[in-house]
């Protein structure tokens, strides 16, 4: 998708959801998983991903494990207990937003 602007506000939710589905992931793995799931429509840059990961970690939603792989240190991110709750909250919020947008884009749908 040429306009990734729509996804920017959902980046944390995307990260949390991916980590909910796996035990842990490292940054590049997250970018590749998003690209694969969206068939290349969404590309998350390192410049967007890593600040989001660091903020989620600082907020207590992620924990980091550093592992040496091929003489390099790799950070694996994993949800904390708070992160699991935050994921559920964010997904619920996103679902409500999507339903509201459906009503606005196609008034034939109703929230009632």
C-alpha cells in the first residue's frame, strides 16, 4: 500500500498482536512477518519499528532477551503479563474503530 499513514497509528497493536501469536520475535523478523502477512502491502521501516519496540518495553509491555547468534547479539522481544492485557485492550479498541469506519465509509452498515 502506497499510503502507510493509515497503519502508523496501529503499529503498537500490530507488534503486540504478532508477539501474542509467537513466543518471541526479533525486530527484523517482525518486519518480515508483516510484509509476508500483507503480501508486501505494508512495510515497516526500522526507523518506525525500533522506537515503538523501545517504547513498549519502557512501558512494561515487552521484555527483552539478548541472544548471541552467529557472533552477533540479537534482541528477542516477548510480551509481559501487562503486555498480554494491553494486547487484548488494543485489539478490542481496533475492532471498535474498524466497525465505526465501516459505518462511515458504507452507511448501509449499522452499529445497531
